């Protein structure tokens, strides 16, 4: 790699985006356009053969018996909980570090959110802390495979079996991630996926799905997502309207063929970051754990002066993102619980330090080198400035 101080000033006119969805479309434009045209020609906009095909293919890729598609990943969580029989007042334990969809759907489905702190280096729910959160009203656990890093499903499932709790895996960021040789989404009672455009497998709009190996649960989820009936006009229960449309299904079917290759490309770029950033002053790169196969939806680093680092990178034309600036227990939405930082020390610590770097399959090597150079220089400058202040 070239001198870290070189090629920074002159490259400021060429921004490096955090994600580049157009680059992905450009690479497979002919296939995407053909799929869209077919759906339009067939007027197969709601349900239909394209949705059926995607459900079958996605279930096969994940290794699950059934896939129930729906409108988005948030609906997927809500539908799964309703189908599992969540009642008013039931408690559900989930992670303190995630997007609000994980927790807000618990409340929307009638339950009470119980947050659990995370591992400092995993960002995922810490199984060692779960049992202390269990009460007589606890009915389930929702672990999140955050950023694409699998949660410790062996420990989580052991606790769930001990206390007869259901488990929903939130796989919104973890398509094809594996835990001990097995794809995530195959451990709990159900698993939810988001196909938001920037996900590792992303639609061109909102889309989601739920996988399960339980035929009865799959049937209940499908009914609930389709106004309470699998056939038009036959409504066994009251449900909601959450359907994957034909256009998104056809687009996802095309992209699904590339998901394995894109995942390998993400891992290669993450490995480059791991190696090239190993000596950056004050920077912590993601931890890799034996038996956990990360898919790097997000490449999250940590730095004590995260905001200053992000600002310096922005000045150099490098876009970053913060996932997530406020841990769930401390959001205004959960002010009613009066949570304190000492209850969730790791989530509290990480919320002010995590910074997501550009990482996507189409990211060019020279672009990644420039990101690395900028980070090394910026971290060194921040370190020197910090020493001056002392």
C-alpha cells in the first residue's frame, strides 16, 4: 500500500460513498430490467408466481423448510410474534443495541420490552446476562445478528429450552451468516429478514420475509400477513396487509443468484480492512470469533473520538455512518423505563464509539486503500492532538 499521507488532498473531489446501490444495479442491469418487464407484462404485481418462486428459493438458500414473505423486515417481526401468540403483558427479552424495529414491534404486538446488555466486542446480546432478565411473564427472546455477526445461538437456545421460551432470530443484517457451520435463521422458532435496499440482499423498495421449520407456524404467519386468509374472501382470523409485491420478488430472485459471491466479496474487503487498519492509533476493528462467519453488512470500527474521526473522513470525501448513535434503552421512545447507563455498560460504551466504514461488493481496491490511508492519518492526528491536550 502507498504512503498513508499521499493521495488524500488530490482525491477529495472523488467522494467514496458509504454504499453504492447504483453500482450493483449497473453490474446486473440487463437481468433486473428483464425481470421487471416480465412482471409488468404478466400484470403479476401482488402475490403470484414470482413471489412463490422467491419464497421457495430463499427458504432453500437459508436451509429452512418454509418462507413467508411480507412487506418489510419490521412487519416480519410483528407477524412472527403475533403468530407465536404474544399476549398483552408478556415480556420479551432483546438486545440493547439494535435498530428500533427489533423492540418497537414487541410493544406493537402487545408485549413488554426487556432489554439485555451486549458483549463489548460482539455488539450482540450477552447470553450470560439473559437469565437475570427472565421473570414469570417472560415468553420469548429476540437475539439480533447485528452487523452480520452471528449471536451465540448455542447458549441462547439452551436458555430458551430451560425456560420454555420461544426464540425469533432477527437476521435483518445477516443473510448467509453462519454459526458453527449452520446458517443463522435455523436455530429459533422463526427468523426474520429485511430486504431493505442497502441490505446484503436488497430489494428496490421495502420487502421482508420470515423463515421457519414449523409448518403450523408458517401457516399462521401467512394467514396473518394476508388479512387472515390464504384465499381471497376466506378470512379465518383478523390479520394485516403485509405482502411482498411481484416486482420486488422478481428483483430479489435475480439478486439471490449473486448473494453467495457478494458475501465472499464483502469478506475479502473486510479482511483487507482488518489487516490494513491493525495499527491505526486508537482504532478497534471488528473481532472475529472461531465458528462465527460474519457477513459484514456493516464494518463497524470503534474509536474514542468517533465524531472527530467521522468529520475528518468526511472532509476527505469518505462517507461513513453511525449504527446506532443511541442504544435502544436510552432512546426517548423508552423514557418510560428510566434506564440508566450502568444497567447496560457495554451498549452505553459502544454507542459513542461505533463508526461504520464503506464496505460493499463493488468497492474498488484503490477506493479501499484511500479509505485506509485517510483513517490511518486521521487517527494519528487525533492521537497527537489528544497527547497535546494532556
